[in-house]
């Protein structure tokens, strides 16, 4: 953490270098492998299109180990692995949204749910990209079916 961080005297390139260094440091940080029980929140599957081969299948599934969080973070280029402790303590649950299209699986979003309040409190794409309106609509469908609320800032 850098509470006194300022952009004064920094270029976008130097900031990106610093972010890359931070991600390398996080990757080196050895956390013990851990697994945890499911939150009990149901997953989600939604099919768009026809069954003639041009369908798109969207899924949302819970990640239940530090190893799964690490793999998600590597592919999505963000620090979700740092949530392992919160997941193991039952504070958060982390979910992955996939799109299966033309036989190929694509990771789309990583989603955090606060287990105590049952609020979807965060959803990020690759490199912490914001969710699209289509993706937010899918999260809303899942939340409604699973009895979750969405944070107002999503």
C-alpha cells in the first residue's frame, strides 16, 4: 500500500512498470494452498441462440481453492489470489464467468460475493476491466435466481 501515492512526476509508462513489478511480487508471495467449502450459493448457466451450433453458453461457477484463485488471476491479469484468506474464512466467495462459444471456453469475469450480506460487491474483467452492460445483465439474472443483491456501484 502507498497511502501517499501521487501522480506528480510519473508517466503512464512508469506507473505501468510499477504495477507490473507489484504483480510479480504478488506472484512470488507464497501462500499455503488452501481449499474451502462452497458458499451454498448456486451457480448459473444461460444459453443464448439456437441449438444449431451458433449458441453461446454463459456460466458462473464458484472457485474453491487458493490454487483456483491463483490460476484465475494469472489468466485474468489481476490480484484475485489475494482473496484466498477471505474465502477460507467465509467472508467472501469468488466466482468465475465463462462464455462457451463455438466449442471454445473464454474466461470473461471474476466476481466477488460478500457471503454475510449476500451482495455481489465486485466484478472485473481481464486487467480489472469494468463489466459490460450485457455481462451486468447476466450477473443480475444470476443474482435474482440465487437470492443475491447487487452493489449499487456495479
